[in-house]
């Protein structure tokens, strides 16, 4: 957490000044919103952990595939 506040101060606070407290709060809120990754990988993985997803993927790859039987009379 200390590293985050240090980065915030170095990249934003020490580089400019604001006329009002509201301007400063908006700038800091914008920095924080842009700093964090708002997309979660779990959603794309079907809410599985990366290890669970990878294990399921490998299982699907190693299962033998079945070849559908050709329709009767087709050659």
C-alpha cells in the first residue's frame, strides 16, 4: 500500500497543483480509476481459477475425439 501512495505522489501530486480541493480530488480519482485493472480474468475463464481453467483445457485436448458415423448408404 505504501508503494501505491508513493507512486501516486510521484506521478501525480508532485507534478502539478490545483486551484481547488475538488480539482485535486477529481484528478486523484481519475488516476486511481486508470491505475487499477477493472477487467477480471476470472470472468473470461468462466469463474475458474487459472489453474482450474488450464487443467480443464488440457483434459479437453487429451480426450479422444470421436468421428461421426457416416449416414447409411453414403459412400
